[in-house]
């Protein structure tokens, strides 16, 4: 019996075969996080990347995290670790990606009216600490997720899922329908 957390379609496939199939379908967006300490939050980002088929996910800073929160999705995603977010932004900008910070700072624009480019580089920071000013200064756009309650921010896991869903609705849905 295959007890892995995979859809029925992938039951009994080898991990390498699942990765190869997912790689043939991945979307053009890339995700990066910086200034993140929470293992649960990073695990949730990885799960979200799997759900929306991100090309790759990067973490600036520490490499070790509690993988239990990914519920196995870390086996099927391309997770890489970097020391410097700035050089990564430069790399993806050179490849034609639009650099987009998701943060509720400064002149950020409402995500509901934001138009994603297919080749988008999404940059997230942890709730409270946010992104470094240096990273924000390098972004092409800054978008925020509006909220209607009493708190001013969402945790990284939740924000990343909402942003990836918004991307999927605006970039992928027209292609799929």
C-alpha cells in the first residue's frame, strides 16, 4: 500500500518519476524567502509551491528546517538554499523575470488588481521581520494582500498560498479554460 501524500494519479510511482512528470508541467514562477526563522512557515511555502507547481523555491539563510510540515512535498520540489538574496534577484532579472515582493509596505499595490507576468519571481519575508530593505529596493513591484480584520499582516505560509493562488487564477486559468 502506498501511504505517501500524493494524488491517486501518482500512487505507486517512483519519486523520480513523479518529479519528472511535475517538471514537465511546472509554471514559470519562482519563489524565494528571506529572513525566515519559522520551520512551519517554510514548510507551508514548500507545500504551496507543490500545489501551484512553482519552478523552484529558494531560502536565504539557514538550511535546516523541520520537514514534517511539508507532509512529504519536499520530495517533489526543487528547494535550494542561498546566502545572498540580492545575487539571486540579479540572476532571475537577467533571465527576464519580473521581481515581485509580497509585503504590506510603502507604495505596495493591491494584489487584487495586480497583473502577474508568467515569469514572476515572488519574494516573501516572515511576518514581523518582513523583507530586507535592500531586497525591497530591487523589486519591480510590491504587492500587498488586503485584510479586513484587526491584524495588519498574514504569516508567510498563508501569504504565499494566497499569492500563488492569485497568480494561478490570473495567469493559468485563462490558459486552462
